[in-house]
């Protein structure tokens, strides 16, 4: 076994170095051990070196090598038809291997055909219908035979047994097969011979030839070539008068040798007067002539009727019927019921009397003697009791289900010549008893239900019948047994006791329950009750509710994808790998197909639609990437189809060492679709976070606004402005050189709209500067009795790290002379510049002409705090502001000081505009 595995592994490695193949030719069906050829000699090996070289072949099922002589021997049955079918040339190709050193040689053994298969017909017989009107020379192809052999041993000719009407020729079809053709040599006559029997023989060209036969049955169909013929030219009959209407007079008979419609004969009166039609009636199908009225000898004693017979074509025949009326007894007997019971139980005992009958005849003598009888097939009989009296009694057992009622015809006949008779009919009704059990219409039921059915739907209906009447035939249905658990049965199915409709109590799952067995009972309501049982098998059909599951390729436990290595020299059609998938469904729903969704190079690989085999469609080019990616979809055959996907990573390399650096340095090409999905997810997450932050900020601002509303108590009417210069203890650390305690009062109640919610945290002053610290602040005044202590601002410890950056310093372009530590310069020039900037800002707030980096009328605030913060949010509080070291008040005329417009900052100051106004 190890050598065989090694052989199959080494064969593809040494294919390029093999010599020319060695050819042998043998007939098929050689006996085991037969010599094929001297393999060792043909390979140039001596017998002495055979043990060391270990000569062997790969086709061990058919051949073996003799260890002693090195001859190639037959080791198994070689059937050419099984190996090559109907191919004209057949050969077995295999490899022979030697070791020390290792060499591989190709061996080809041609298998020659022998005549070991006889022709055979598919059917046991051939049936053929030919009309008798067919002309000589007509051809009729027959079923051909088949021969598994080829060449000269194949089917060659057909023959047929001798027959004066037929001959046979062998024809050849376009595909080379031969078939027999039957030739009509002389016309057929169905009336002479209605069928023919031939033996068809098929013979091959072997030596000796083999053959087989089949039966050919030829039925000759009819043509309308014969006219009807009456059995007599003249029919004669004698009738007595007063016979009852409908009495059969006679029956004319005509025959036609033709068949089917050509032999169907109809009868009719020929040129009959109206009086004849009133007295006699002719059945057009049977030719029976019956009386149509009462015959009276005194009125007419002889009738002559002409009758015509016509077949289904145009042929006719004629005859005459002569009827003679005889004078005789004119009075028929009379029947009278003395008592009669028309309701008889079906279980009545034999001999029960049903009726008492009296008969009489007005005639006297022999003509007055009357005899009565009824039909023989009835379960009754007439029993005479006394002169002219009869009893109608039960003679056989009654069965209402077979015959619910009987029409009893009592015939009374006198003894006259001719005798007269009369008939009286009565109906006897048979009443029911419960003597029949219900019977199901089917011996068993097989129900197909598709899975995932809605609970409560009907899946089948059983039906039973009971021939009894009333409550004896009223049926109720129930389930009495099942192969399911008794407690689980009610949760699966139920049956309507009146209609027999079976309902599903739950949705079935084909994958969990394929089928189950039920036993149902039908019970009538008679006394005693009778019942019957029937078995039902419920098969749960499959729906396409399971998607395919990919078994290969799969991901490694660490989440990495597997890859398949393809030789760089792979030829077109090379099997690279195979996608393996399964589907839990059944039938067509589990019929899987494989499709390529994405490919790095669509033309490089092909995918088997049903096998999932990935093969190379062409050889690898110089410009082709060594790394390829295939996205394969596996779809099932359901409606609608379900699918799964698998990703194949393919690397063109000749060894694993060549692949490893490629895997670590060059990642697989990214999937554009996956990257696009990733970007969409990230964008959606960012939008959601921004929206959430906006909502939180809006809520926080709203809450802060409500908490600050009480801190504006200093803006109540009548408040005064207090200002005093204070030297800050830490002004050398970069704080303002002046301190202002500022309260702004307003006469309008809308001052509560002024807020500083939008001050950025990095430039907002610390809480300890809000009241008495050396800075510009807005504070509340607790001296107003209407303002409580709770509405004051909460104090916080001083923050010594508050600094202005170089860009935030006042002055032209924000670059005044000062120390490099970022502290505020405390010279007079800078102080005047600060005052001028505050005036300019206040003036711009009044006339809407701010140039501090913002838009018109925004005081530069929109550039710092957002476009929503405009002057409409800022009240006019300039008249309440006093700047130390100046006699000016911030009013609308503030810009007229010194006859010049206020010196506002340029656009480079918009980041520090808030501090400048302070």
C-alpha cells in the first residue's frame, strides 16, 4: 500500500523524463494469468536484476508483473464494453515503475473486441396494425436491436420468417445503426385472415455470428367492403289477438362481415303506412318487432312489413315480415291484493307473509284456469293457499344495502289457447337495521404536507361511508393511535369528528420530523355501535428554509483565512481546489450551484456549476498577480434560492518556502466592497456621535441658562455703578493691572436674555474673578431685598494660570511690546489702547459696523461663539459703563470723542475680542 501511494505521488514528478510508451495488444476476456508481453525484456531489464529493481505497474486491477520472469500478466477481467463502451478503439494506459534507480515508463495495452455479445431487442414482441386497404409496397419500420460489440462483431442484418404477404429489408440510419423495415408484398384481407405472426431475427457479423429473435404480431384492421345480409328474405309469424302491448312479434337479423362502425347495423320500417307504426314498433338496434297496441282479428288479420338494414357506410339490405293474427281468448285474468305490507325489515325471517293475492278470469272452462308467477331473481315466492288465492312470502335473506326496494311483478296467465295474462307490479321497501360497519374509501392514506405550514390549517381529510340509514349511518371520526408520544399527539394534529378533516396544530419542520403514523377510527351511531380503523402516514415535505453551509474553505481558529497554492506552470483545466457546501434541506432545495461573485482576475479561473471545482482557465501570465482572490456564492435550487459565500485565497507558487515571505510582507488585496462598507459604518457612527453631542450640549445650555437667570439681579432698576482701582496682588503673574467692579443696570426686563454661555473654557475667566477680584466682571448685588442669597454666583478659588497668548494681547496685530512670558503689558500706552478697543466695541454694538473679525453687526462674537450669537442677543448697556481714567460714557455718541471714530481692532483680534471688551 505504501508503494502504491508513493507511485501515485511520483508519477506527475517524472512525467517529463519518461521514454516512449510501450505498446501491447490483446483481445478482451483473456483468462487470468494470460501473458500480455515481456515487460522486463522490453524495458531492457535482465531477470537477475528484477528483485532489486522491484518492477511493478499501476493498473493492478487488470495487470500484474511476474516476479520471476518480468512478464506482464492479466490479473483481472478485461471487458472491453465495460471499459470503453462503444468506442471504436480501446486502450488501457498505465505506468510501470522500477527502483534503484527510480524510473517510470508508460505502457499502453490495446483491447481488441471479440464477439462476446449477441444482439438483443428491448421488447419481447412487436405489435403492428395494418389496414386491409393498404396497398402493396407499403413500408413499415420496426424496432431495432442493439449490439454492444463494435466493428465486424456488431449488428449486421435482419431476417424474418417466410410469409406470402411480407418481406424484410435492412436499413441504415444516419448515425450508422441498422434497423429492419417491413415491406407489404400483396394486399391483406381481414375477413380471410385477421392477423399475422412473424419471427424477426437480428444477426451480427462475428465468427461464429450471434443472433436473437423477437415476435412480430400484425393485426389487420377492417375496411367497409361488405354489405349487410338478412338471414331470411321473408319472415312469417302468427299472433293471437288481444296480446298485450310490447309483446315481441319476432326479431329480424342481418349480419355484416365488417368490423367496428362498418359492421354496425340499424333497422327501420320501409315505406310503412301510419297505421303500421301505430300497431308495431321496430327496435333500430336489435331488429326486434313488438306490438305497439292491441291487435284485433276482426279489424285486420294480416300485416306485411318491409324492413331495411343499413351499415355504418352506404350499404343496405331489405326483407319482408308477414304477420298473421289468430282469433282466440279475449279476456285476461285479473289480480287483486287482499292485504299488503310494503315496509319489510331487512332482518325478517324466511316465510314471512308480505301480501295476500286473489286472481280471477272472466272466461270459463280451460280459458278461466289461471296460474300466477313472479320474477325468478326476486327473494320472494308465490305460495298458493286455496282456489285462486296466493301468498307472497320471503324466500331469501334480505339486504337493504344491496337492494333497498323490490319491484314485484305478478303475472297471471290463463289456460286458453292462446293463453292470456295480466301483470300487476308492487314495490316492497326494505327498512334498515344497523348491520354494516363504516368503510373508509381508501385502505390507507398517504398525506404530503409542506413544512412551515401555518398552525390550524387543514392537511387532509379522511372519508368513510356507512350504507345504513339515519343514525345507523351517521359517522364520527377520531384518532386512536400514533407513533408520536401520546402527550405530544394533540400538539401535532387533530381531527374534526364530523367532517374527518385533519388539522395541523403546529408548524412542522422537515429537518426534525420527516413523517409520522396515525390510526383513525370511524364509528357510527347505531345500537350497538360499529367502527372501522384506517392508517394514515403523514410525510412532511421540504421547503427551502435552510441556506447552504460552506464546509470548505473555512477559517482557522485564529480567524485567518486559508489559502491554496497553485503551481506556476499549471495548465488550463488544472484542479486548484474545490468549494464544499451542504444544505440541510432535501431534494431540489438542496441542489447546490456555485457562482463566482468577485475575482481578482475573472478570466484566470473557472468554477464548476455543480461540482464547485475551481480550475485554471488559462496559464499564468507574466503580468498576472501571483496572489488571487475569489468570492464564491453557493446557491441552492429552492424558490426563492438561498445562498452563502466563501472566499478563496489562491497563490501561484511552486513551494511553501516561496509562499511564506509573500504572506508576511504583501497582504492580500483589499476588497473594495469591504472598504466601502467600512467607510459607511464609520461615517454613520461619527454622525450619530455628533448628533448625540449636539443634543447633550443643547440640554446643558438650557439647564445653565435656567440656573444663571437668578444671577442677573444686579440689572434691576436703580442699581448704581461702583468702580475703584485696586492693585492686584498677583498682577506680575500676567493679570490685568486694573480691577473693575462693574454692575450693568437696565430699564428693560429683557436683560435676562444676556448670557455668556458660549464662552470657551480655555478663555473664560476663573470663578474667583467674578466679584471682587481684580478683573472686569459682572456680578450680582445682594443689597436688593428682592434678590435672595441663593441667586448669587458661587465663588471659586483663584486661578493663577490664566494667561493671554501672544495673539490675544491687545494692540496692533496683537504683538505689543512686553515680556515673552505672555503677561499683559502694564504701560500707559497699552492701557489707552485697551480703553479705545472697549469704546470701539461698544460703538459697533450700537451701529452694527463691527470689524472685529465677525460679520456686520456681530461685534466679532459670531466668529468666536458661532453664527447664532449676534447683536440681537446683546442689550445696550453702554450708558451704564464707566472706564477709569476717562470722562467718556459708552453711549451712542461715544464714537464722537475727539471728533474721531472709535479705534476698533482689526480682523486679527477676533480670538481675543471677548477679553478686550471686558
